[in-house]
C-alpha cells in the first residue's frame, strides 16, 4: 500500500503528520512525498524523516512550485502499491486508519475507494466531526465533494484509469471535485467509513484561499462535471450560489464555521 503526500512550506506540521503514518497499526506501507519547492525548513525535516524510515519514505522535489495536482501525479507515478492512500502534510491519521480501510476494500471488491469521516482540530484541541454519505452515488455531487480527499484510499487501477489528477488553471484548487466527477462518470463507486479516522487542521488560511477566482474555477468544473454525469443544466443554480460566497469576508466565514462547529459538537454530546 502506498501513501502519497504533496507538501509546501509546512515545516511546523509535516513531522507530526508523517509520524502518524509511522504509528499505523497496518505496517505494510510506503510513503511517497513530493516537496513542491518549499522555501522554509520543510526540506530539512523531510530529509530527517527519510533517513529514519529505513527506506519506506521516498522524497521527490519540484524545481518550481507546481501546485497540488501535478505534485500528486508525480507521487502516483512513483507509488508501487496496489492501494493508494492520501495524506496531507498538516493533518494526522488515527493509528487504525489504514488497517480499517485496507480491510474494508478487501471485504468489498466491488468498490474502488474508501474514505472516512474526519474531525477538525487546532491548537485548542479537537472539535466537530465532519461526516459524509456512507455510500455516495453520482447525485451526491450536487451537494459538493462526496469523499474527504485527504482521507481516501483508492485502488491503483481506478487512479490509472482516470489518468490521475487534472493539471490546469481550473484545478489549482478543487482538484478532488474534478476527480470525483470523472470517477462517477467512469462508473466507479466507493464508501465512507463513519469513524473519524483523520484529524484535519482547522485554520484561516484555507478560508482566505477561497477567492472569487477560485470559486469561479470551481463553477467551471461544475459545468463540465454536470455535463459528464448527464445532469440537467438548471441544476447548476446550486453551485452558482457558491460564487456569491466569494464576497463574504473570510473573518465572517470563520466566525460562522466556529458557530456551526459548536452547534454540531453540542448535538453530538447531547445525543450520546
């Protein structure tokens, strides 16, 4: 099983992210990391991790910053496993994540990918759990991405059939949104495990990146994807609304997300 990770300027977090892979109960893995021309101390930390990995971590480096799609495609070209898991350089995988995903794919040969729920965290601790549909169909694309990208484990054959990630200005962000449209159009399917086996770091930088340019690119992907899946054009009204969100200040969006997280956490606590 191969793990693919693309990193850029994450010297403060990548060590803990990789350590969470070292700590997996499932140990038949290799890790392929693409350093996307980092300018901080990330290369030094990665070099140390490689030296301590007994050959299980392999590092490649882009000469210029080339963004996530190209970096992940480079990792996919180097990966040797029949199963390929994603991981980001600022997050943490639960120790049993890989074992549960490998077991699930073995028990369900009819599916091509398995994701998991994820839990947001920051310097103050863990927060709300983000869940996704257990068995999403193509119609889940109307509500957004059906799998949390960094949590997935996919069969190599599916990745190869899809040609990896689309490299374009349109997919500098939202490359997974594009991937899932093509995934369902090709007839592939997948499941999401309900347990939060992945901790996703919550910060304001992601909100700041959701500019009008990014949202317009995402809408362009919606147009292409809806056509691929045979959706009626009037269904595009829903993703079009997301363009308006570009005019909402990121500070206000951050406050709203924190409020939603508190409500979700209270709901989970009261139900238990």
